[in-house]
């Protein structure tokens, strides 16, 4: 995933997604992670790895969002 590569780059070099695209990706990321209470015990170790990947992806998206806001010039609420 390009977002995971971006999370590992220090400092970030370019905006990958626009502000709107980043918000959409963040929203889509939260949908499948909202049902974590249904996991069975044997999936907990795998869940730790997946949780780490999701946190890296969230970090990459947050960095991209900040850069996109600066690049696009304005932030409307």
C-alpha cells in the first residue's frame, strides 16, 4: 500500500491524496474496524499485527491530510 510506504518516509515528500480523498479513506478505514468485539481468542495474535498495520495506515493518512490541507490552502468545516 502506498500509505504504508508514506508512513515510513521521514519527512513526507509529497501529497498522495487530496483532502476529500483522505477523509473518504479514513472513513472507509473506520467501518471495518468498528466490529473488533466479535473476534475470537485464536485471532488475537493476528489481530495485533493487523492493529499495528492499521495504526500505521492511520498515521500515514493523518500526515497526508495535514500536507494536503497546507497544499490546498484552506480547510473548511
